[in-house]
């Protein structure tokens, strides 16, 4: 990638994968703007607070930071234990508004990398359901769409399915108009401060089964290098992709009987 300092916005930089991402780029010498809903001490050149549920706050942040950025790493998200409207507003709409607002602020050749989840792996089978959500561009519309949905389907899964589908649909226009690439990373269970919330919302047995299948849960050090690569010039011909980072768990389910070696 060379030694030239890059300018990077990390949203969700207060903890977990976001904090590790911000610290990674900062340690390497890049200029990092760490954005989170709360004030934090994550290593970075600049810190800003922003509540992704507040459209005006997102707009103000984007207006204030100016242009000349190389990468938006959008990591912010809440688990399924949060209120359903917050899950969709923060995980999907907040990511969308930040991404669309950052496109004209990024250099041509820049990138957006958003953290989704393997919980969103079923997006391709739910495009008709998600169509209405992708048409919702403000909080009221998201909440209105949510009110019409089956409450038994996990809203966290829906939020990450929407992130993946939105990124894929945005990739071509973003490349054509701005020269910016859009990709997502989908971790499996990862050792972060909100893992206990995922155990509560998804079930301890489910997460234990994933861990026993692949040997362990991921750590932030497993995920950050993927964000780094997708956001780098080395991935200059990669856009519209969702990269599973789950130790092969989803593939082991979808591919059928393993090859005997």
C-alpha cells in the first residue's frame, strides 16, 4: 500500500471491531477520525460523537468533516437485544446515510467498507421483503416498514441483510459516479463486549455450536485485516462483495458433505 498517510473515518470506533480498526490505522500512521455515539479514548487523530438515530446529527457531522478522505470503515451496530426500531435505524439506515453522505467526500479510488454479519447471509432469499426497507430513507419510514413485518423474524438479521443488499446495489453507481468501491465484511460470532448480547438474542446453544464447529470464536484481530484489505488500493478491483469472516462455518453448511481427506 505504500507509506503515504491516508485519511480514514471509522464509525463505531468506541469499542469492539470499530475500536480495533481505528487503533490499527492510527498505529500505522494514518489520520483517523474516530466516530462513536459516546466519547471514548480510542487512539485516533480526531474524535467526534454522533448518534446514528439522529439524521440531523449525521448530516451535521458530514458537513463538518469536509472532503479529502480515503476510506469510510462503518462498523457501528447494535445487537438484537436493542429496541427493534433502533436496530434497523442504527444498523441499516445509519450506515446508509453515512455512506451516501461520504461518497462525495471520498477521493476517487477511495472505499467504503461496512461491517455486516453472517446473520445477514440469507439476504438473497429475502430481496422482495427487503425492497420496502431499501425504499425507506428516514427514521419514520423505517419504523413504518417495521410495523408491517413479522415480529418473529429476527430484526438483527433483517438489518444486516439490508446492509449487504444495499451495499451491493450501491456498488455500481458509486463506482461509476465517484470512483469509490463499496464492500461489506460479515463476521461470525466475535469476541467483543456485545457478545453476551448476541448469546441472549440468538441463543447460547447456537453460538456454542458455531464455536465447536470451527474451533473458536473470532477475535477483532481476525476481522480488522479484512477491513484493511478491502479499504486499500490492493483491492482496487473488488467492489459489491460481501466477505464472510466466520472460520468457514456458513460454507460448511451450504456446501454439503465435506470432502474426506
